C-alpha cells in the first residue's frame, strides 16, 4: 500500500477537524446524551464527557417505592446486587418530612448526668477520631404485612424498609468520655431536629456503648438528607426509629424518658392486651429476593438469591426449602459475612414447571433460628405492628408467576 506523506497543512487541517469534532461530540453528549447512548454501535459514536457528579445509566430504572406516601419509601431489594444499598435507594422513614439543615449552623448538645456539658459543631465532631462500619438498618415496622392476611405484593412492598450502608462518624463512647458521663447514667435521650421533634430513650447497654456511633457519613460521602443530614445516631442491630436522625441533643439520665414515641408507638401489643416496651433488637430474618413476589420465571435453571440479617450478630447459616418447609437445603453465604449486616445467600435450583413453595430461614451466631409464621403468631398473636420476622413463603404457580403465600 502506498502512503502519501502528511504535510504540515494537511496536519493542521486534520488537527483542526479533530478538535472541532471533539467539541461537537461534547456538545452532543450533553444535549443528546440519551440519543447517543441508544445508538446501534457505540464504537462509532463518541461517548459522554466526564461529569461533576456521577449518574447511573439511562437504561437503569430501579427506584424506591412509596410515593405519594409522605412518610416512607422502600428499597428495591429485588434488583440489588451484593449487600450495600446505594445511598439513593436506601429506604427512608420520617414522621413530618425531611428538614433542610445548614451544617454550618447545626449543633449537638450533650448534657444531663455528665461532668462537663458540651456543645459540638459539625467541624468539631469531624476533628475527632473517626470510624466506619458496614451494617444494616431496619424499620421495626418492616414486614408488618405479615401479621395480616397474605397480599399479592412484591418483596419491595413487604421487606423494603431495610438497607445496608457503610456508616462513618464518631464513636458514641468518645463523646461520653469527653463530657464525663457519670456512672449512674443508665439511659440517654436522643432528640432530632425534624418538625416531629422525634426523641427516643436509649438504654446505655454494653452493646450501645461499644458500637453506638454519631454519624455524618454514608457510603463514602455525607449523609443524604432523608438519612439524617448532617448528623444521626446509629445503633447497629436496633430498630430504625431509635437511630435518631438530624440529631441535635443527647441527655443522660437514670431512667427511660418515656417519650410519646415509646408509649403511644413503637411498642409490641401482646395477645393478653399488654404492650412490651423497648423491644429494640431486630431479630434474625431472611427473605428470597429472586424469584419473589409478582415476578415470572420459565422452567429451567435459576439461582435462588436473597438476604439474611440479625441484630444480634453474624448470620451463620441460611437454608432454602422448595416444598414449603418439608425439606431444607444449605445455601451458600456470599462473602463478606459481617456482624449485624445484610448477608447475601445463593442456592442453585432447576424448576421443572410444577408448583413450588420457596422459603428461606437463617440462624445467627447466638443460635437463634428464624421462626415459622405459625410459631411466631402462637407467641405474639396477630395484634402487633412491629418486629415481624417469620419465614417468608413465595408460591411458584404453574404459569411461572410468584405470589406471596402463607405456608
């Protein structure tokens, strides 16, 4: 092949055309990004330029559900991978909207039974030694539909009020040491800055003192506003409501403060009419996320996948049943398996086109075994709203549709 030498004029013309083409491509990527990303051959069209804040592909449409509900939105567990929930898909729960708070003006007061009451700015808190931890958070009303008759719903509808994030902040014990917490202080009042004025009594147990955090970070960046920006309390393994968001005050005392949030709400009504208070730990729970409610499958191989977690520690075992609990098979736990954290599990299954009932049950490091619905109702009755953690059943019908079901 004969090649003609590239003279200076042709080189400059070629360079100018490349520059012009690059500028045009950048303009197109900004103005017509959707058109460019949907071309038949992406190797023939320049892609989008770098952006100041990343966005997901326009072909991905996974969303939280709940709108127009003003109080919560649910995580789409059926579409997630691994264990960490993207911040934008982390469930939200609030009682009077998400406040807008300027971090430069926000303060945290720590007082009560302490030697030195102190007020911390966000800047001062961020100068203290920081820690990070991956852990789940779950609303105590998650899966509350399990107390009622089975509805034809998705796993997001039933289980979407739980998510896992990497949380970053200051150890609660660090602040209590700085203020000189007195030995007679056995409880702590945590108060938020939202319009609901939410406040909760926190028992100063060993677990709370060892694991409690005052968080300003989530998944590597600042907390999202709906997750408590600029500051929240995080107590791994305890019900979501006590992890007070938009935290403004901690007061130490000898006894619980009996706020309206722990007297009129967030108690467990028992069959005899009595209500249990401060049942804070989220017991072991698991759910198959694929295949799950309102999905369709075809005969053939499927990898059954789901999540398991416990507020008492690590999940040590997950089993899967294909016949409504008559027989059980060990599932594989996907690393990492962390304490008080969502754990992903898998089980290989070849569906033969016949009706099946899929279940999962987990065991945590204390030996606690996730109960059947029948066993849970026998103890708790059906008048509760919170802390439902029974085995979930999904019925696979002959046409491949999956329905919520009570085995």
